[in-house]
């Protein structure tokens, strides 16, 4: 952050898609002119999720991998999808090998994870014959692109379009991208950081929190120092209820990065977890070049588990990604014992080693309709 925590620096470079960025900036300014300052979730709803120009809405923009803005586990190679397929196969067996089993993915980005999972499963055995795949994508442009890129995959706008069947919900690095409020401690109380205009530039201004934000702030740890800044994610019950609604029995699997609440709001984490990413450069100013950068914050795993439980899901213990993927791939690893495959080893180590992605990412699972069914993971 800059020395003035309420002001945004001017951008130091021109965004590639200047037309989209200009339109987004105009829309944010219009909203501020109409209603005064806007909340940070509203700002993110424009710059990240505007139907035409939002950062996540442009279907042909490369966001992940070497040519994009950031790496994900999917960027490492096809092994992440293979291990997710292995976990799905174990869940299918646990459910008694139903004739119909569906994976529903949220946040599919370019469809690569779906391709990797389906390629790993194939269609030659009973699980492959039982498996179908669906993608939830509310943004129309991306939905059209995914439908074209994933023949045989059902691509829909919302979970209500799907019936409830046995299966698995998968959402890789979705929660960190869901809008959140920014807050700051001043004179022993929480204040909301809202987006305003100062001297022609976007800037933050402080305001008294109200409504849902005020309620959520009341549950945060007491005694945090003045000047302390952090984030509070918008409520996720509706999203989690939609995930639960597509399952008759099964699991919700959410790999992401985050902290348990006590660690998230630790007194020493004074500047929060907000980050921006553009061309693999990390920043901390989300008001620079609206729509040109990814804007994220870590997941509060404690609150996520509570919200899942509130909609009828049963949270499982939080695992590191390394532990989850190693458990998922037990049979695969045993089958490869003694085989030397440098590509496999490289991918597996990148995904699971503590010095790589193994502990930087975690996996929260929720189960539904599995009371009395043994969890082998």
C-alpha cells in the first residue's frame, strides 16, 4: 500500500485492453456520481464481473498460465485433474457405484480442468460410463465459449437448471475471487473503506459500516490495533446452497488459499491479504487500471465452514492441498511404484511439496447425504 492508505496511485503502465478498461472506469465513475461512494463489493462486481468488459468476463483473455496473469494448480499440468478424477472415483465407489454420477464445476475459466478430469477418467470402465460433467457459468460470453470448447459437457447459467444427483461439486480457486469488503480500524472501531473520487482519481474513503457488514464485523476478534486493515467476504450461503442443491449425495470440494479465522485476523497481519495480479506481477492497489488486474483476498476457512453448515452441508476437516492430493492419488501412486516419469514427478512435487503449492493451498470439503457412509479420505 502507499503511505496514504486511502488513496490510489496512478497506474504505471497502460492496460492491454484499453477500451474495456475505459468503459469500466466510466461505469464506476457514473455510479459514484449517482450515489456517492460505492462499496468495494460493488466496485468488484463492475471491474471483475461486468458482463461485457469485466476482468473475468472476457472469454478470450488469457488469465492463467505463462501467458496470463497468475498460475493455478491446473497450470502445472494435467495431473491436478487426474488426481481430482481419482478422488471422484473413490467417492463414486463410496456411494455404491451409482449408475449416474456427475461432477459440477464452478469457476471453470477456460475449461482445462474439465478436459483433464474427463481425459483421466475415459469412458471404458463403469465409472467412465456413469460420469457426466456440468459447468456453472453465469457470464454469458464465457458460457458460450465454454460450451464450444467442451463438447459433451452441460454448460448452464445457474444451478437451478440442474437436477440433484449423486456426485461431486468442484470449484478450484473460486472463493478467493468472490467480492469482499475492505475495512480499517480507527479509534477502536471498524470503518468501511469505500471507493470514491478525489482530485479526478479513484480513492478510498472511510464510512461507518452498516447492514450485513456491520453484523459480520461484530464477530471478528476484539482488540485489533488502530490502522489495522483487512477484508470481510460477502455472505456465501446462497452460493453454497446452490452447490448443495445439485447433489443428492456427495461432496463439495473447494481448493483455495486462506487461513483459519484466528490466523486471518491475527494482530500482526496488519495490512490484510488483498493482492492484485497482472502478468505475474503482484500488487496491492486494486484501484489501478480497473478490469486489467485480478483482485483477490484469502479465504476465511472458519467462516466458510460455518456458512456451509448453515445450508445443510457437513464440513470435513481442512486439509492442505498436498495432503488431499496425496490421499486422492494413493491407488495411482501405488500403481506407479518403481516407474520413473520425470514429468509426473515434477507435477506431483509442485502440487504437493510444502515448499511449492502443497501448503500454500488448502482444500475444504463438505459432504451431503453421507451419514453412515465411511469416508475413506
